[in-house]
């Protein structure tokens, strides 16, 4: 017994655009993360500095990385949805 897909998959006209955006956002995150690693490796003592409410830089930077990743994911989702809607409207106008 074969199971068919729940929905027919169509060609994603925005896939190349989404891939490029994903790579750009990845490199943005990579630079910020590399800063964290750089500080941890080359300026270890500075990670002990209290920056907010008695919490040190290591904890705050780590939490900021997590929040930043979530924000980047939301931005990626928003921009991709917007681009897909835009391209779908263009495709409907051509037909």
C-alpha cells in the first residue's frame, strides 16, 4: 500500500532567493558567534566581567546568541513568506 503526499509539491520559484538569504544570515550569525569564541579563547578574563545584575559577560553573550538566533529565524521566515507571496502573485498575473 502506497501513501501519497498530503499536498502536491510545486516548484518553489523562491528557493534560490531563500537559499541566498539563508547563507547571508548564517554568515552574520557566524561573525557574532566567532566574536564570542574569540573572547573566550583570547580574552578569557573578560568573560568574568559582570555586565548586568551580577551576571557575567559569558552568560549574557551566550543568552544573546540564543535570542539573536531566534530573531534571525523569525526574520528569515518573514522575508521568505513575503517573497513567496510576491512571486506567487507574479505567477498568477502571468497566467
